[in-house]
């Protein structure tokens, strides 16, 4: 499936091309793993911004376990840490890259 160009309006934020754009894993010296996954999200031009992209249906929710893509790590959970970056160099861009993190490192604070 070719990537969407964002020429038409969308009713709600949505993940483009049904899945992740990039993913990786890093393990620190104590053996804790941190996974990173990035999804491209389309939002309605002029109406929605990065906060709307963050809540697109289908994105992993904080506290859910790592099950991306087809790899289950029941000890790693998604944190509240997220980066949302506009794709393109104009304020009218309809696409954002949403990068989320999952780790098996114990949280230092209570939720």
C-alpha cells in the first residue's frame, strides 16, 4: 500500500499504512530492555495537532505490554514517555511521527 499523501480531510486521527514505521530495542548493562516504536499518524489539516496524534486509535496505551510487531515481551510495558514530531516543514502538515517507549525496567515512581 502506498503512503497516503494527506490531500483529503480525515474525521479522526489515524495510523497511516496500518502499522509501525520503525522499531528498535536497546539493552542496558543491567539487562533492562527498552523498545522504541514509531507510527505515522494522519490528522485533519488545520483542526488537529500533535496532541490529537498522540491519541490516535490503535496506538499502544501506557501500561500495556510490548506486543509489537508480533513479538511479545510480557515483562516490558509502555511508559507515558512519548515524542510527537511533525513530518514536513509547514504548519499545515497533516502527518506526525509518534514515537513510544516500552521497558522492563522497574518504574522509579508510582502511577
